[in-house]
C-alpha cells in the first residue's frame, strides 16, 4: 500500500476536508484551518513523506527547527521533499571555500516571473534554501561532508526574510540561530592547503547587510544570468524550471553570466567575480551605495567601477594607494589590497569570509594588470 | 503564624492581580555571553524599546548592528559603560545602524577596528553623550570614522567626543539637515567633517589637536554631490597640531597639519563667531577641489562663502602641506584666512563670491592660482579682499527629534 496515500486518508478523516494533489504530485492540505501545534502533531503521527509545510513557511515567526518546514524528507537534509528543487549558480560568492547546496521551493500552482536583470520574481511562499558545508578535504568535497548552516530566504506576505539555522555536530538537526554562530573548522583547501577557518554564521542583521536594496530585503543569487547554465539536474536550468512550471516568461535567449572559470576575456571574468562577490553592497541602494563604487556587471562608467576613482571612506583600507584601480598596476590598487586582506576594517567583503579567495584575487590582479596605464 | 499566612496570600493575590505589563528588563551586565545577549536584544527589539547596557567593561570581538526603527541604545554613562573592540575579528564597524528614529547614548566605545558607530540611511538619528576613542592615540592603523552618519536625513550629534580617528572623528556624509553641537573632537586627522551634505549647523564644539579642526567638503563621484548651506559658529578651533596621520589615498591625507577650518568646493558656507588660535598652517583655508575629475555634475569651486566676526589668535606661523612651498615667498607664514584663488575648471570661469567681513587687521591672502588642478608655479598672491556681497545666511536647522519637550507634547 502506498504509505503516503494511507497517511492522506488518515488526515482526511481527521480533518474532514479534501486534500488534493497538485500537478507536481505533492500533497496539498488546507493547513490554514489548523493550529500549528495540531498540524505538527498530525504530521508527526504520519511520520511519512509529509512534504513542505506552507503554513510553517508563511507563519509570522521562524520555526525553531529546520525540519519543521518539511523541506527535506530526511533528518540530514540530503533528500529534498517533493517540490523542492536543487539548483546552482554560474558564479557564487566566496565563503571560505564552503560548499553550498542550493534549492528552491515555489508553492504549488505558482511560478516565478522571469526578470531580465535582477532576481527572478518569486511568488509569496517561495523559499530559497542554501546549506553551507565542509568536507575534511575540500579536494573531495562530497566525502564525509558535514553541514554547518542552512539559510532560508522566505518570501513572506510582506517581503523576504532570512532565517539562519545552525546544524548540530551529528548533522541530525539544524536550530534557528538569530544571533549567528562562530566555530572553528579545519579542512584542506581545493588547492591542498591545510586551513583553520574561523567560520561565522551570520546573525539576522548581518543577513540584511548584504541583502538590502533600499528599504527592501532581496535575494542576491538567482538572477537569469547567474542561473543560465546546466545545473545539478544535468539539464539547462532555466528551461527546466519553466518545464516544471516554477518559472514563466522565459525568453528564447536569456542572458548568461561569464563563468569565472571559463576562457572568457579577463575583463568579463573579473567583473563577473566582482558582480557576485561585491555588487550586492556596491550598487545604488546597496549597503555600500555611499561609496559611489559600483561593481555590478552592467555598470557602464569606468570611474564607477573604480578606474582612477579616489576612495571615499576607506581609511587604512586604502593601503596607502591613491585609487581604487590604478590601471596596469594591481599592487597600487585599493580594490586588490582590500580583497587580499583578512583584517577587519580593511578586508572586503566585510562579511562572509575569514580567508582570501585565491581565484578572485588572481582574476582581479590579471584584469588590472591588463589595463593600459594612465598617461602621467 | 496566621497573620503571616494571610500576608503571604495577600501578596500572592496582589501578584496575581497585578497588570500583565512585563517587568522592565535589567540592564545588560558584563558576562561571557554579553555580546550574543546584546545582539539578540538588538535583533528582537520592537519600536519604542530602550536597550540598556549596564556599568562595566564589555570586550566584544564582533560588530553590533541594529535594523529596528525607534530603538534607544543606552549605556549607564560615558564614564561607566565601556565597550571595547580591541579584539575585534569581524565586521567593518563597532555598531551599525540602518533603521530610523534611533538614539544612541551613554557609553564609551574603544578601539573599533574600522569605523566606530555608523548609521546608514538612518533618518532622525541621535548620537548623544557618548565617546568613541582609540586608546593608543593618533595612529594610522586606527579606524577611519568615530561617528559616521551617512545618507541620512535629520542627524543630531550632541555631546559626543571622538579621539584618534584616522580620517574624521565626527563625520557626516551625503546627508541633509544636520546639527553637530556641544561635541569635542581631538587627535583625529579631521576633527569634524561635513561632506557632500546639505543644511548643517556646526556649533559650540571644541576641535583641538587634530590635523584639521572642522572641514566642509564636496567631492565628485559620489551618489550625492553638491553640498551647500552649512553654518559653522561659536566653535573653539584651537591648537590643531597633530601631524596628519591619515593613510595616503584618503582625501583627508591632503589636509595640512594645523588647518583650523578647511572648506573645499561646496556652496553657501558661513563661518562666524568662532575662536581660532594656534593653528600652524592657517585658521581658515578655502580651497577648490584640486584633482582631475570626470563627474559632469560636479563643481569643484567654493562659492558664496562668508567669513565674519571670528576671533583670531596666533597661527599660520609654520605652514604645512601642499601650500607650504609658497610660504617662504610670503615671509614664511600664512595669514588667518587663505583662499587658493581658483575660479576656473574644465575651461569654465565663474565668479566666486568669498566674503571676508572681519576687522581690517585680520590677514587674508588670495593665492591667485586661477585654475584647478592647481599648479603652484602659477601662484599670483594678493592680499586684497574680494568685494563684499550680501549672501543670505541659511536658516537655523530644526530637527524633529530635537524639539523641546513642551513643544513635543503640544502644551
């Protein structure tokens, strides 16, 4: 007998209400009628693949445990529940070499609207899930991988919120941690270097530092450009989202970011790296808007992205250099100095890393070196 | 025995019947979990809350942040509550505020690795009776700004002391409607700086032992440019003599050691009723932006300035910085008021109204440099004051968070 069907019958009799299956086959229930505790009891009693709990997602307050949302069907969050779809990005923010596992949930019957620039317009009730993980040796990231934290971005009725969940050492539960977490992680980098990482899970306010745009809280990663490649499903990601019914309005030709690991021209790769690592703050309306240094891929003014731009509030972050970018001279450029630092007050980005990103540093160094020097 | 029982039951009844209003939470005390406890209070605060930090020493290794509107963060007093960031390993400032209608007051912050207290896009912000100090004195490795409101409307800084900032002690940037008063800035590169901002009153402050005392700047390539309408009055701008220790590259690295008030670009700035003494480069330095720029929105000239009715002691006796090479030809010293004489940029020449309404014995020099970027070999000094004009003084700044209590209650 189909267990979930059986469970559904039990629920039906308990609730006296009809449950339905949506087009993706997941179970939908009229949770709105139930108090959360009662619902949790009923679902716990079923102990089967209960599926995603929309009422928990849309509740006023964060659930105490990650498992309360039903986004995964196992306690270790390796198996996405029905309707939860793993995805990845062309380029990702550097976070101390952490592996990141992303998944998206769009409520049944709804879809995100394609956006040419900016993040897909996800409907209320959507969840973006990102788990940060380390293996003992990041040259083999899948071997003995341990989850550290899972961040949920939830589109509530009145906007997006960020809820950080920190995993226990056994990897059996992640607990809501609004004040963040610090832990020491020992691993070996993808380049074979032994690392001791002072890893910080952000507190809820720190989430906002990167995710603010004006007075709004917004996701950063899932833009068309950054989704437009073959994802973890092994197929073209945007077309797959459209075929699954969670994305509408996909044009015939969607924009795609230059992968920082491709053989695209150095300027394109370096600016793609700056876009995903810096532009969430360094854009109009972002956390670093007052600097006037705008590092998004589509900034058109060279002074805006730093060429012969004098620093605004860099303090000792200037490293005694006069300009953000001194063309042809990476070691006289504040931009490189700050991404090469791990010192608070100098290091950029300010949050999310305690180590330097050798890939990004090489890209920015080569890019600045490739620029023709300014005539004296 | 019976009476005791009765008393107990009366107490129990009273407790049961008391209103449900929760007891006022105790002020946060120093403890091993104080950072997490305080940050949790800041995250979970509701508008109208006051978060109290108790007496004692708090050693924090990460920055604090507030994103909730209408919150007051209150210490037990500047000389009772000390928050040290000497061991800071994360974040770019000690405290970051991004919400509106916030007051911070009553503590001393020590040794933040980056900026001290930054408020960004935070309207109606009040900094009152607090200190931000770098305890090692003026060092290039200190953080840039002590208090740092930026991109905000209605900024009040009152009774604040900042010491040791490697850029500006009290800095207000890209903001509108500002009061800085009753404050003290010492041993910073710039004591008080109003930058790319509009409508500011800077009064009744002490700026001493900085490289530059009080600065009003306007810079290109920032989202908000076109600073105007600032009044600087009733300040003590005395003995600004700390050698400029700004890291090169920062705009304030160009401030000559011993500049009392330095005004760069900007429009409609009025400097009056201040006391100047012992500022070794000069007391009032008026300057065009002297670097190349491409920002088509930007005007690098100081326009419509009035310098009047100030008191001048000794000074200008040991000029420093970019203008120092001109001093020998001028007898080795600079007068009380110095203007670079720049009126032309990008091929455009403007009439620049610089009104000096001081006693005849107050010295003035127009260096006659003419064009920016400047070339010192083109100097053509003159001690003739420019013609007097009537330049309307901006009205006094009024802030919504600064109305007298009576007015607030409408009585």
